[in-house]
C-alpha cells in the first residue's frame, strides 16, 4: 500500500503563492503516477496536475497552466505543487493522490488508489 502525507496550504491574498508537498511511503514501486486534485465547496473534485513516473510527463489543468508547477525531488517519493499568481477561484481543499494500478487515465480521480489528507487553500483579500 502507498501512504501519502500532504503538507502546506493556508491563506494567501490574490496574486500570492503557496507550496504544497506530498510525501509517499510504503509500496512506492506500485505508485505509477502522482497527482493533485482540488474540491471547492459544492463542486466536484477536479484535476489540477499530475506526473507520470514512467517517462516523467507532467500534466496540468488548463485553469492552472502557467501558474502552477509540479515538481519532485525523489522519484516516487515526494512531489511539490508550487502555486503562483493565486486567484480566489483557486480556493479549495487540495488533495494529493497516487495511481496504484498500471492502467489509468491520469486526469481521472477514480484511477487513484491512495489519497493524502486534504489541505485547505484560501485565496482572499
């Protein structure tokens, strides 16, 4: 099993930055991809960004492209989501997740078998 521990988040004014972290442990060899999702009140959980460990491709939602940066420091261990130029619409609970099956669609949350705890991100003046 893959365990994920997320950290970061908080409150920031529009235009500010925050960084989220997600550390994976356990059976990391069964971790095929890691991603970030978010869920605003009354909304569906939506894809934000993800990395496919096989090849290292990184994917972003159109709404965050150019503002958010996903990076890693150790393959399959820790990912970071650097969030810049934050907008009030970015306010949500953010979740990191890991794909634990070999066949998946990286933007679809149901393919992710391990989830970290939610992190509140609030962007407000």
